[in-house]
C-alpha cells in the first residue's frame, strides 16, 4: 500500500492537473473583452495551488539590441504589488539578473531561496519581501517569450521540481491565449477605417461574398445602399481638410447610428462615399432607414456649406433590394445601387432613389 507521503503527493498532482484543466478552459474561452479577467483568475488559481503570495507574468522584448522584460499581469494577496517598483515597468536582464536570461532561455527554471542568490538579484528581490522564488520560462513556437513567477514572502523553501512541468504547461497556455487575442485585435484593426472608426472597404470586400452565399441558402432579400456626401469637394475647399475630416467622422457616425440590427453594417467605401448593407431587409425597411439617414445628417452640428444650393451638409443615397438567389454575384447589388445614387445626384441631391434589382436570370 502507498504510504501517506505518496498519497499526499498523488493528491497534489491530481489537484495540479485539475487546475491546469480549469485554466485551459478559461484560456480557450478568452477573447479581447475578457482576456484580462481570465488571466487574473488563472493567476489566482495558480497562487492557491502553489501556496504563494504573488504570481506574475513578464514578457520579453528587444530594444536597441538589448533584451528587456516588463510585467504584464500580477496577482498578489497580503503583500505589496510589484507594480509599485520601477522594475515592473521595464528591466534589462543584463542590469538586474544576467544569469536569468541565460538559464531561462535555455529552458531552466529559477528555483531558489533569495538570501542564497547572487547579490544583484537579492538587491532586486529583497525590497519586495520575497523569501523564496520560482521562475518558470515561457516558450511560444520555440521562442523565449517571457516567464511566470511565484513569490513566497512567508517561507524559505525550494519548490518541488515535479511541479515545474505542470506549471510550464499552464504558463504556455496563458501566454498562448494572450498572443492569440493580441493577433485577433491587430487583425480586427485591419477592417476599420482609421479616420471614421467604422468598417472600411476591405471589410466590405471580404464579407460581401460570404453574405451573398449565406443569403442564397436562406432565400432572403438583401438591401444595399451607396451613400455620398453632397458637394464635399466644395466643403473641403471652403473649410480645409481638417474640417473636412471632422465632417467625414460626423457623417459616418450618423449613418452608422441608423443601422441597429446585428447583421447590418455601414462601411466607408472610399473618399466621401459609404456603403450600407442590410440583410433580410425589404424595400419598405430600406426606405425607412434611408429617410432616417437623410434626417440624421441634416441635423449634424458641423460647419454649413454657406453657399447655394445647400446651407447644410447633406447626402445622396442610391438603394437597391433583391433576392440574392436570383443574382449572379454581389457586384450586381453595387452596380444597381450606384446607378440609383447617380439618379439622386442628377435629380438635385439630398434625397434617395430606389431601384429593385432585376430578379430575372
């Protein structure tokens, strides 16, 4: 029969594996809105598991050929936060702990009692009240990404080496989720117009074919609007490009506020032209939204044109609605709406024109 010591060790390993599994679930569910909350919860779980006072994640980066690291996350209880120390903002391995970079980058852990460590490391760790420390390297795609640290401010101890492998696994899950969310956020920015903050032409170009395909299966109508700010070149000539940019932002927000359903969106098509997409919207719904857009733009508190024929900022709109299943491609919607936009311009601007898309093959 296993002795009591072996049973305790087995129970500890089972508890560690359960904690890592819980962390894995948290990381899999993480996205930009909740990643910080989930990482904090994961650090809390690890602190309770290892029975320490502080757990933290630091990430590496290079600048001017020098290897630095900076704290990204921390959980602490009953001890002063590392955020109160300058080192948390930025630390050079060479200046603070030169052997850490060498050991951690080679896959070794730092597992020591602080008073037994080199003087430079004691000088950095002792003011934080640390008696024992475990630092686990984090590797992503074979690259030394950073480290996960555990501080015991109550006891001098060496952490069990058997724990290190499991803690490495947890740390890499956390870092992997963080990197994934950062990439997703960067990718998301590619689909937004930097000036107006609404979707851009790239988002429209990539999503229209997908939308066309989905609506073909569901056999539901699609409405597309082409929207253009009237006399915008004259506006820029009168007030300058800074005011012109401000006008674009105001108009974009006014148009965006008029489409409220989850699947609807407005994108900047180019220059002073916008496109609005409304799946599952028939002619009546389209005309209601178009009228709302005209009114919203007229009400904007932006500089007026000041010259006839318009003393307010206005837009012209071309609208088309059709059953996607009867069209050859999404381009037909754009072409028809563009044709209707031209009619609105030709007939005096500051209005919308509707044309049903030809449903015959």
